[in-house]
C-alpha cells in the first residue's frame, strides 16, 4: 500500500525527511498558516486517498500549538480518504500528566484527554519513544508502540566504560528507577542507586525540585545519570551536585528526551558533565559548540524506520 509522510512545524531539524528517506516513503508537502486571530490553517498538498499517512510531530516550545496542528493534520487526512493514519511522535506531549497529583484538587488527567483527541481526529496508531510512564497506555484504544532505546545509548556508553566495577547507573528519581536498572543490565550488570525526589506543589512553584535524597553508595565511582527527559535541568543538576559532594568521580548524563526549556542549555554547560548523551527525539536548536561541548546525539532514525 502506498505510504506518505507529512511533518508538522516541530520538525525543524528535518528528522522527518531523514526518516522518510531511510524508509523510502514519499515526503509530502503541507501548508501551515495562521489566521490573524491566531487559529491554524492546514492543507495537505499531496493526495492521501487510500494511502497510509504518517504524521511526524514532536515537542517544541509551543506544545499546545503542536497538538492542535497534529489534530488538524490527522483530520485532513481522515476527511480526504486516508486508509490509515499513524502518528510518529518520539516525545508524546502531555504524557507526564498521567494522573491527578492530589485527591482534593480539581485537576484534569491531561494524557487521557489527549488520547481521546488523537483518536477522534482519526489517528489509528502512535509510534513513540520511551514514555515517561507506561500508565498512559491504558488510556488508548488504538495501538501505541513505545520504543525503548536503551541499546542505542548502551552502544555509545560501552565505548567509555572500561572497567564495569568503576561505574554505577543512578536514577534521579524513583519513577526512573526501573529504567535505570534495565539500563544497568544492558551495560553488563552495573550497580545501581537512586534518588527520591519531591517537587514543590504546582500552586507554589511548578517544575521546582524541593528535595532529593540519595539511596546507595557512590564514593569513588563514576556515574551514569539516566533519565527519560531533561526539561529545566533542575532534577539532573541537583542530582549531580549531590553526587559530587558524596564523592562520585566522572558523571555522565544520559537522557532520551532533550526538552531543554528556558535556560536549561546554559545550566547544563555550567554543570560541566563529563559527557552528555541525548537522543534526537526533540530537536536541539541553537546548540552552539561552546554550549554543551560534551554533547553526543543518539540518532533514532534507524529505530523508527524498523516500524514503518
Ligand atoms: C520526571 O519525573 C522526569 O522523569 C524528569 O526527571 C523530569 O521531567 C525532569 O524535569 P526537570 O529537568 O525540569 O527537572
């Protein structure tokens, strides 16, 4: 069956073109405009009738706009006879908001709402990568492929790890602990340790880490801090500072999604990690060589290609 891939405006590193080329899928043209009032206008410029339509969209600094755009793209494909619509979204927006944080506050379950919206727009399958929590899978009636990419990171890290007993994998919060343990296994059975993290209540300071307590023994070891994402950098930098105080030696940061909001890049540069590994699930724009000189990008193209 004929396939075509369209990209939304989060694709400013041209990852979608790379995926299309590697998979021999036609890369479609799209018109994205904004009305004076700010509403979006979408037009798919290639025929979609009877075709499998892939939509590539990930995160950028305007997540709500990206979501609306994705819904309009899917709906344009559905209303014009696409056979199946598959969203490729290496970082699935709003997936961290998978539950109410407290019983007594009137909060939405945002990730669940997103599931309904994507399905209603016509999306029949989602390919994503390293979800923050698999809890959200239960919100979907359509299949979601959650690609785990530990092996891609491990391939690069194994080039650095000479003696396994000198290294530990540390998870910066309890949510990331299971992933840290799996990653440590893939790296040949490294020891693991973890932090317990408390955040400030969102009514006070959203995103702020209030406390981070360590469980393990790190003295004299090198550390791989492994997390699903770095957003403001608050978690990872606080964890690094504590590890240094406790006697850790080299510290490598490995995280799948480089959200890098606000001045996160500058903060990471100052933190001076021995090495940083991010995937290209989110494009890192303006990554000047001065900034994050120790950064290495893990390319997800081949992994995504396998599933198209
Ligand atoms: C949250 O639990 C995630 O796993 C990350 O630790 C978090 O999103 C990172 O956020 P930030 O970089 O703003 O501390």
